[in-house]
C-alpha cells in the first residue's frame, strides 16, 4: 500500500508532528509513503525531524513555486516539483491524507 500525504502548514503547527508520526508508523508496517509540501508547508524543509523521514524511506517533495516565493533554498533530500507531482502522488496512492 502507498500512503500519500499533503502538508500545507508550517512546522510550528501540530500537523507536522502528526505527519511525522503517521509516516513513521506506515513505514514500520512496510508501506510506501510520499509527502508533498506546499503553501506554508514548504517551510518544513527547515525542520530536521521531517527531513529525517528520508532515512526511513519516505519520499519528500514540494512545490518549487511556493518555496521560491518564500525564499527557500534547495535541500538535497527533497525533490522540488510542481502541482503535477502532487497529482501523480495522489493518483499513485492507495490512501491520501491532507494536513
């Protein structure tokens, strides 16, 4: 099973903690996990606990347009994409959650 997650809130919001915990639990169960960040969610590339999910096999990507608007620099472990990438994640996921 593949779990897709959309994260639209900054790291200071409880949603980031929820996404981290859900992603870890899903990976422990052997599921694939992809997280796409957009709007203020792109600020999560500055939040190390979320970036550490890559070490657990979670695929992280974000809306490059939103990140550029907010003056963020690229992070090696995060794919800079577009709304097309979000659409692909949504289509490829068996379950999709939005935060």
